[in-house]
């Protein structure tokens, strides 16, 4: 598995406690965390102001689907991982991007990020 | 050439034949002598004996008291030279012999005579026929129609019929109500179709075509119709296609039902369920985050934290499954696949068993059992080694659902397992909810037998 160490990952998560945990997961993986952004506008600002390798995006930010963030990421060809509490309907949103169900573990997050950055399984490098 | 007397005899014969064929009695009232003459058939209909003298009083006595004023008035109109009414009329009699109430049909015609300047009736004669059978059938039909009408009203149904070749529609007033139109509107099919919700017409036509091409010509479809205020209301259409011997549909008869309230309640329930799901999943995520922050980074035993987070993940999977099934029975395979997912690799697991469904309440305890088995295997058993495998097999027996978990290819298993929380959970706590669990730590690999006792759910859900 390719190391994720050194990559810059944007974290978009409105639930502060979950954001804190996700930040710890990412830091333990050697990732530089951009954010966490707890609102859609904050996320959009961070996207335009930073160099980002990948993003972990919560589907639902303060009751609103984070479509605008996903669009901004796609425009810049930044791969993303979609985190969701909804079991269904996420596939439509993600359009092929890896989906992780909340609550997710560090392992699961790492695997999904590998997949987003390097394709299926993250083993093709 | 026939002579007039031949013709008279001929007519007379025809009349007698007709009278004999039809059960018609003849009555004749001489108004000058007040003498009544009843034919044998007329006597039989009224219940008079074959030879008793008939009087006006007797005739009035056999007429049903409720119908007497009307028949008396009709007779008056027949005998009035300026009216000379000869319309047939129906009334009830109470038979003189049996006191039985019967319906009769009478035709009467008066014979008038001019004396000087005045015209007066001298004779009133006619026929009488017992029509009780027909009346009863008519009443039964009317009552059946009434019952049907009441049923249609109570079910809030609108009935319609479509002539397929011309696409012409016959509707009941209720259909207008269903489409939010004025009661006296006469909408065409095209106009009604314009009122359907987006895509609904195509869907209905597709269902109709499918029905027309199968042996069962019934079909039903839910659709929305746009009300004048712009709102969309849910309706259910049920119909039967009548097919000509040539195989072409000739017409379609159907009903439209108001299911708006039901659909809205369903939508509401669905939304609510999703919202609850979202909140539950969010709470589980927060619990996970709190536990990670509280007990992570050396604050507690990392293994204990990992076990706890695994249990939480299994609980979240079980919640997902409940919501996806909307509280209906879930597929055992879905549950197993969901729970073993963190440990999954195609070469490690082998699943084998019939496709069966289990009641929603078993979903959490079973998810926790599978999670414990998996995490135990990952810590001490087959999943510790890359070569280790787990076979999960299940079958339905007279005891219920019997499930076997068999590990192989792992490190040697100690004969006595450490009875930690995980083992207590699957051996003592959870089985109370569904049946029993037996763990057999064989040296070649852990083996586990799960019995889900059958209190009837196997038949209900499958």
C-alpha cells in the first residue's frame, strides 16, 4: 500500500467531535489536514486558497447536501472520499468516488483515501 | 279468399292461444248491473274460488290497502269519458284464499255509451297478470345496484369506461371530483391525460400494454393528477381490459381511487425514518469520536477500544439494514456481508445457505454475534493468518435456523477460551433474544453453532 504520508487532505465535517476524531485519524496516517471546514462556504474558501491532494467530504453539512463542494472539487480534479450517515442515496452523490459509512474506522478511512488517490485497492503503484 | 267469419274465428283462436300461453286473467265489470265476471285464471290470481260470485267489495278487499286509493283513482280516470285512461298499472293484492301479498299488472278499458247528450261508461273490462316473480327480481336488482352504489361511494371510487378504438371516455361524476374538476364538467380523455403528473401517462400506458398482452387483463397503477391549484394528488387506477376474439382490446372498464392521504402518510413515514436514521448514525459517530478521544492515545487498552469500536460499527450496520428494510424482515446474507465487511476478503470467507429473511428485531443481536466472532478470529483465530478461512453455513431444520461458523487454517486454538466480555456477550447475553450459541474451540479452528429458534417467523417472513 502506498503511504498516504505527506498528502494534503481537506476535511469537511460539521460535527465538531467527529471532525476532531477524523483529524486525529488523518494525522496518524501522516497526512496534513486542511481544515476541518464545518460549513459549505468555509470548505469552498479552503479549496480556492490551498493546494489539496484529496478531500474527505461529509454528504450532509448542517442540513444541506454538500453538492457545491463536490462540484468545486471535481472542477479542480481533486479526488474525494464521501462520508455519510445515510445508507442509501450516496452513490448518486458520489458519482464513483469511494463512499464510507459513518461511523468509520481509521483503517476504512485510509483504504478509501488510497482508492480515491490511486484507484481500486490503492495497490497499483 | 277467406270469408269474414273465417277471419273472426281465426282471430278468436289466436286470442285464446295467446291467453293460454300467457298467464293472463280476464275481468269484466258490467257497470249497469254491477255484475262482476272473472275468468278462471283471474279468479286463481286473486285467490277466489272457481264459482263464488264476485262483487266490487270483494275486489276492493283483495286490493292491498296501501294501493287501494291509487287503483281507485286510476279506475276513475279510466271511466271518465273525458280522460278514458287505459294505461297499464301495477299494484299489490292480498290473495283472498292465502292472504299472500302478490304483485299484479292490470290493463283496463272502459266501454262508453252515448245517451242523448251524455256519454257514460257502461262496461269496464281488462286483464290481470301476476308479476310477483318479475317484481322480486327487479327489486333484487335495484337493491344490488343500491348496495354497489353505496360500496362505490364508501370506497370513494370513480367508475369509468374507455372505448379503445375511438379513445372515448364515459365517466361518473365522481371522476370529476378525483381530478378536481367541477361536477358537471365533461372532460375528454386528452384533457384528463394533460392533468396527469410528469411521466405518469407513459407509465400507465406501459402497464396497460403489458396487461393487454398477458392472460390476466387486469392492471393497476398509481398516478398523480394536477389540481387547479397546481398541487399533485395521488390516485390509484384499477382496470380490466375487454379483449375481442380477434385479440384486439375493445374497451377498458375501471375505477379511480383516492389514495392521496395514504401516500402522504407513507412519504411522511419514509422521511421521518430517514431523519431518525441520520440522527442515530450521527449519534453513533459522535460516540465513536468521544470514545476514540477519551480512550485513545494510551489513555486505555488499545485492544479494548478497538473491540468497542468494532461493536459500535456492527450496531451501525444493523441500523442501516433496519432503515433499508423499513422495519421489514431483512436478508440474513445482507446482515452477514455487512458485519464481516471490515474483515472481508473473497478468499477468506465462504457463505453458504438458503436466501431467507429474519424479523427486524433479530438484526442487532445477530450483528453483534457475528462481530464478536469476526474480531475474535482476527485476534486469536483464523483471520490472524492470511491463509485462514471462515466458512459460514446455515440451514433450516425442525429446530429453526441453524448456523455454523467454522474456522480453519489459523494458529492452534487453546482448549479453554478466555471468558472476556465478548464471549459472555455471545454465549450468555445475546442468545436470550433468539435461541442459543455454542462455541467449540477445536484445535484446528474455532467452531460455533448458532440456533435461531423458530417461533413462527420462518413462515411469516419467507
